[in-house]
C-alpha cells in the first residue's frame, strides 16, 4: 500500500478523479472508481485507515489463464512422473 502524500493537491475532487482515471486507464486498468472505504476491498493482512479508496478493475483474460493453469498442471504432472520413476529404480 502506498502512503498518503504529505503534500495535498487542493484541486476539486472531480478534477482529481478524472486525472487519476485517465492515468489508470492509460496504464491498463479497465475501470476506476473512488469509493468510501469498505473492509471487503482490502486483502487479508493489510489495513487501510483512510475514509476513501480508489478501486481499479482489471479484466481477466480467461483464455490466457487457462493456458497458464494447463501448463502449470503439466509441469506438476511431469515432476510427479519423474519422482515416481526415480523412486521405482
């Protein structure tokens, strides 16, 4: 988590939100929102004490995720076969 900046920008909230959204979308975020902090937004082991948060949405590429999972399963199975072969010797 990034700390809150010591130097506060006094621009209107709408202008700050538009600038942050533009920056995030130009860096691969699919959607951006500013919301009141809800503990459900925070990963386990982290804590946010600020009243407002920015939420970035990133779309998943499910076809790519399936490829990664398949490759990982193939690696695990290959290692298991190698171990079985070594143990059988």
